[in-house]
């Protein structure tokens, strides 16, 4: 074979080798791309899917929770109402228990005074016993918040007094003032429970 034929043969083989190199490079790129896509698909399959709750189901669950809360509140209010009615009934029935308990010692003293009065005829002793019982009774009433109205030289007040008589000719300094108290008035915790019946100067 001549040198020219060898040279021509080498020139023909060189383009084929270049084409093979290019083909191998493209094949490797294609394989890399395929592997990358496969890796991405594998990563996508490992992630857990996010489940979105149906708005209708969420609303129904919230409604059920609200219904339960309303039932609890209704039961609590019903129990409170029954308890309040029971306490009110007991208060109406036994509201005077404190007053009766305060008066009982006075009744005991009166019973003893009656028993001792049968043994003596001395009016001074009887009067002293009555005064002791009276003072004890007044203190018992004060302990309950009851107090007498003071009417001596007081100005006539329709909120406290009830005029049962008008006394003329008492002078200007007695005009519109209480001259005499015919029935004592009483107050319970600053509330009038009985007006004082008085005679007023005219």
C-alpha cells in the first residue's frame, strides 16, 4: 500500500472516530438526564400528600361543638335557676329566724318576771323588772338593725312623720315642729317601717 493510500485511509477513519465521540457524549448526557428525572420522580413519591379538609365537613364539626357547648350552658343555667328558687323559698319561709332568735331571750325574761310577780306585791320591783326587759328588747331590736325615731323638737318631715293633730298657738319657734309623739316610729337599716304619729305646732 502506498503512502497516499494510507493517508487517505486515516483521513476517512478520523471523522468516524469524531462521530463516535459525539455520539458517546450525547448518550452519556441522555443517561444523566434520565437518571435525574427518575430521581426527581422518586423524591416526589416519598413526600406525603397533604389532605385538604372539606369546608362543609369542617363547618359541620364546628356546629356540633357549638351544640354541645350550648347544651352544657343550658344545663348549668337550669341548675342555677333551680338552686336560686330553692334558696328564695327557704328565705321566705325562714326569713324571720334571726328576729325570732333575738326575741326568745326577752320572752324568757318575761316568763320569769311573771313568775316572780306572783311572789311580790311591791310595784317598784315589778317596774324595775319591766324596765330591764324593755331595755333588753330594745337592744335585741338594735342588733337586728331596728332603731327608734327621735322626734323631740324635730322638724316635721312627711318622709318620717304622720301628722295626726295640729296644735295652734305654740309660737313661731314651734311652728312646723313636732310637739308630741303619739306613737313611736321605727326604721330598719335606714328604711322607715313605721311612721311616727305626731302632733305638729301650727
